[in-house]
């Protein structure tokens, strides 16, 4: 299934007409359908959330010719698929150009197309489109041993390779912990040759821009740097992989907090 990694954080609990978010709601028929078609065209990953903390990864496959029905990819897990169909609503959360999008689907029905199981749903009347870019940052579990390798000019050598521990991640950037004495990082500089290494994924080549730098003292007394970095010209495939990692990691964390793992 080809999809968008979002970051797909948990849905916003506030009612869509809450005054704080009402200004972000699209309700015009043409606006809603244009945005849904953009999601389809970009193969955006969607976190589908249903009752009692259930969730699965899906994607919008098609908007019908009359623009009244959406086709979604079904969960490959039969039990999850049954729960989705029986749920009163499916809250869909995705990212498009790093802007968070959320909408609710109801009256779900099972369908079959080209030998695959799909879900049909009426087009929603409104969509929440939050303009706050990169608002969700996921703290990376220490057990993941996630890192980013940076090749750049060193303090004492022409070129060095720095391996930074990943502290947090969003679809807009990362925070790393790195030694203080190998590279002199400069705010605003761009690091052209970097490689993000996330568990269960192939290494992701990317470019990073230094946004902020702070010193941190470890329990041992050792000094480390915390570097905030934004992604520069992140390819769509890399964004998809990062969103998938964020979604899966948050889902695992939520399951542990509920006692499910």
C-alpha cells in the first residue's frame, strides 16, 4: 500500500466547532472535495481512529465520479476491519504539506475492488485543516536506538562523521544529542549529507538545517549538545517513512499506557 507518516498523531479531542479551532474548519462542498482529492493524489498516510483507542493505517483510494463517496483501504487484519465497520465513526488524521488534517467518516460499508477489500464512506461535510505546522513532536524511546549520521567539516579534521542520538522527531525536523567537541554547529547552516536511521526502516538520506543549539549536562557530568534541526527539501518518500514511524511509535506508546502491551 503506497501512502503519507504522519505524522499521524492521535485525533484532536475538542469538538470541531470549539471556538479555538473553528476558524480552521472547511465546510464548503468544493473546498472539502478538493482537499480530499489532494490527499488522494499525494498518497497521504492516514491514521484511522475508532472506539476505545483502536487505530490502523489506511489511505484514501478514490473519490467517486459524483464526488459523494470515498473509497479507503481496509485493514489487512480481519478483527480490526470488523471493529472499524461496526464503529459509529472513523476519525481520520493525516498531514499534507506538513499541515495537519482531520475529518470524521460515518456509515462505513465494506466493498471489494480488483480483488481487494475496501471501505466506502460518504464524503464528510467538513474538514479540520490546522495551519500550525510541525506542532506535534514525538519523543523517541531510548530503546529504539534511533540515530542520525552527519558528515560535515570537523573541528580538527576536514571531514568527520557524527552519530547523534535522536531525541524527538516530527514531520518538520528532529532534535539530536551530539558530542560537544567534534563539530562546531552554526545556527542557520545547512548540513548536506545526513542519514536518518530509524528502527525497521532503511536509512533515509536527507539534508538538515540547524535551528537551535543548547548544552546539556549528563548525570555523569559530561557535556553534550542538543541540536534542533529542520528538514530541508525532504523527499515525499522520506516524509512518508517518517510519518509511518511516528504513527507506529505513538500507537505502541498509547497501547502501553492503556496496559495493552
